[in-house]
C-alpha cells in the first residue's frame, strides 16, 4: 500500500471556501478528482487541482523508491482537509478618520492519497470468521 501526502500552506483562499471544494473530492479516485476539480467553477479548485496532481507525483516517487509497482488508476483520495492559516490584517480608511479592519484569511490544505489495501481486507475477513464461529457455538 502506498500513502502519499501533499500540503500547501498559506494559500490565499479562505478555509470556508476551500472546504467546499475539498468535500467534492473526498473518497474519489485520484483521476476522477482531477476531472472534477478541472471543471469546478470555484476559485479554490485550481490550487487543490495542483495539490492532488502533486500528491500523485509523490506517490509515484515513493513507489519507485521502494521498488513497488504503482498504477495511478488505483489511487484514491483517502483524506483531504483544510486548516486555517495565518490571517493578514489590513485596514481600510473610512469616514471621519476611522479605520475598518479587513481580515485576509489563508489556508493550509492537505491531501492524502492511498491505494486500497488487499492484505488488510483478507486479514479482516479471517478474524471475522473466528467471531462468527463463536456466535454459532452459542
């Protein structure tokens, strides 16, 4: 199983808007997620598209380093989340010498890609059969 992580920090997209886009791709295959992000109208979709693309490249490099075979069609978005980054505080002049604060929010976006585990599914089936035998004996 190959896990690859890609992160981007201090990106000038509000976390609330980025979370809407990230919710579209959670649990999807990596190639399908790229297709969704390519045609999503939101502004946050472009940096997230680049991030998923980078995670695919990271998985390929990791598999080559470990000497494993990796088919990019097997990769799926295991987890994707958006954390709040630093907030840039700016001031805008208003009437009568006042100043209003403008908060320019940033995000830290993380995407985790993985390949499905075949070995764990088989191990889970074998342990499940032992509990079934106990239930059957009662």
